[in-house]
C-alpha cells in the first residue's frame, strides 16, 4: 500500500473542524453498530448524511435509539449527524 501526501496549508478553521468531527463520527458509528446492521447503511442525499434500512417490526424502537444517539453526539461533540431509518420487510 502506498500513501501519498500533498503539501498544502490547512486553515485553522478547517483543522478545528477535523478535530471535532473525526471523533464525533467515530463515536457515532461505534455506537450505531450496536443498534443497527451497518451493512444496511448508505449515503444519504440532500438533508440526510446517511440512510439505514431497518426491519419494520422494530422500526419504532430503532428510530428512538438512533435519535437518542444523534442527540448524544450533538450534545457531547456539537456535531449534528443526520440519519434516516428506512423500514423494510423483516
């Protein structure tokens, strides 16, 4: 594996954003893995960062747990990650 780096100047604001969002996203996904099957995750569009397919029979409970996680990340890191659960047949 080869990794290339480019010499560039990162603004202070961009560097700060990376320092905040990187741990927030890592925290979000590590906790989301305990709630839903991450293989069912897909990139969102427009106002949603992600979509996730969840079984319709557990939709209400999973939606509540995902919302709780989103608010926890927002409170702890100041980062708002949007995810929309999509109900599917079990």
